[in-house]
C-alpha cells in the first residue's frame, strides 16, 4: 500500500537518480560539443575559452543542484 511515508522515503532516491541521469547526459553532451568545437573551429584559443566558460558555468549549476539535493 502506498502511504505518505513510502512517498517521503522514495522522493530522495528519485531525486538522486534524476541527478545522476542528468549528469550522465551532461557528460555525453559536453564531450560531443568539445569534439565538434575542436574539430570544426577556426581558432583553438577561442574554442578553449568557450569550453572553459561552459564548464565553469556548468560546474556552478551542478554544485548548486548537489547542495540542494543534500539539504533534502
């Protein structure tokens, strides 16, 4: 039987699973973007700057999500 305790016990597991799925998709997407940026760009230094900015902003977002997940 599904009651309130079952739902409150399952929500953190559901959120953690969702977080790791999003991380996996992000890593695949990032590798694809990095490959295409380095393969088809005209300036390697611009590509490196763009990749650093992309990863830095993404790191801030993922750290925020991880901290929020730990407070649940």
